C-alpha cells in the first residue's frame, strides 16, 4: 500500500515536472482609442428654475454638442448637430427659467496675449459666437 502511494506521488510529480509548451492566447480584442474616448463627458450642466429640465455640453470623441433632458424620464435630446471634431469649444451654456431655450457660446476666448485659437486654420480667423436652440425642436441658430 505504501509502495502504491509512493508510486502515485512519483507519477504525479513526473507529470507536473514535465515542461509543456506554454499556451498563448490572443487578447479578446485589441484596445482601440474609441473604447476609451467614446463615452461622452459632460463639460457643463445647468438646470431651469421653473421646470424640471437640464441642459449640458458633452464632449464625445472630440465633438462638442449641447443636450437637454426633461423630467420624468430625462432622456437626452441633442440640440446641436456637430458631427465631426472641428476643435471648436462650446461653453457658457445657460437655460431659460421656463426651460424653452438654451444659449451657449461656440468658439474660444482670447488668451492673455489677445490670441484666439483657430483649430480649423480658417484664413478669415476663428469665430466666437452666441448660439441658441429651442428645446421643443429645430436647429440651433446663431444669435450674435
């Protein structure tokens, strides 16, 4: 019995000690930058004073769009239609008290030396303008 146990232990040790070829497996998917940059990041968020409505600017893969959502579902609705990364900032979002209009700025402010970022290399220079959108629908429009 003791010899049988000793034989089993020796056989087990021999199996464990035999080097086997390592098993290499490919990763399930190669991490692409889209996996890390595609989730939207809200940059600014505001709320209407007299109704349950929010508005915010989201950064999604370089695109900056304005969104709104109303209670009770708070389903996001895109107010702007920026579908490519043009490098133009969207900021200063505000919403009216009744939640019917959202106002925001497209473009960057001058730096301390008076220079304004021109990400599109527009020969006419960059634009900094106030835009608005109605939360009931319709395209955003330039105000000033």
